[in-house]
C-alpha cells in the first residue's frame, strides 16, 4: 500500500465526521449509531440524505453547501476516496456532513426505519451480467433494503452514464408502480436541470470527457407492497443496451 493511502487512512481516523467500524462479524452487528445519527452526530432533527457509493464525496459536500438545513452522509467502502470529501468538509467546517466507510450491502445495520429521507446513487457499477443482477444498486433487493431505511415515500435518485442501468432501473420502477418524478436519457439537454443536478463527480466528468451521455431518474419508494424483479435481462432491448455500454 502506498504512503499516500496510509496518510489518508490516518487522517480519516482523526476526522470526527468519518465513521469506520472495525467489525469481524457483520452478520451479528448493529451500529450504535443506528437510529441515533441526528442526536449523536448532527445534533439536530434535520432530514438525512445518503449518497451511496459516494467516491470522493462530491455530491455529499456539494449538496451540504446548498442545503445547510439538511444532513448529508456519504457511504463508500474505499477509505482513500472518502478522504477527499472528509478533508474538504473538515477544512470548511461543515457540521452537516459525515462519511461512513462500509459496504452498501449492509447499510441497514447502520440506519433505523424512517431515519433517512433521500438517497442518491451516483455512477455505480452497472453490473450488466445477468448473474450479477442482485448486485445492482437499483435492483429490487437493494430497493427493498432502502425501504427499511427511508421514510414513507422517500426519494431515490440515480445518476449514471450506463444506458443499460438507466433503462433497467426504469423497468424496476415500472413493474413495481413506483412514482417517477423525473426521468431523462440526456440530463444536460433538459431545461429543468438545476444546481444540484449540475454537480459533477470525478467519475462523471471522466464519462462526459469520453463523450458519454448522462442519464437521470428520480422516484419515490412507498412503504406498502413487495418489490419484484423485472424480466429485463431476458429482453432483446437489454442485449442491445449491453452492446452499447
């Protein structure tokens, strides 16, 4: 491991707004912060917004600047990436920013029912192979987990350069009758784009520089009803989209 990464890990350990649980057995683990983020971390009762797979935390920090009346938590397993946003938010003394280093597959070990108000998923791995469908962060399995954290009708935002993941997620929303508030296959051509959607992550800028189009989907997750997985992977459209990614 390089000296640069080790230095970032040491700084992360010293930041009060970075949480890195060292747990050998996650199967039997429940974070002491579960249900207590507002009281113990942010010291307020403001809404909580998660950025899942936050990378360097551009959305976490960018939105926190715009909305000081909300709390923002970036989640990623890569400590060296989290360091960028953690360093920035500490330098700017932003009390409404925190970072959690963990796997998204176990995010429900850290947040109680109704504790989260909104989720952002920014440029995740599209996991296009059918056998990896359950690892897509917008699969019905992941959405079912998000439902346990979100307040009723909580918002999920997906921003991606993957045509496959975008249309797959649209199909997930369709078959489950999830209320869609915004959707576009070409975000930066839309007249309604705002300052939040204009935030660009490090990886997004790389995709744009490569000539890729950015897709965006915003929908709500009602509490009632079981979620089902679409047959999207078996369609000719999916095969075509895989070839275009």
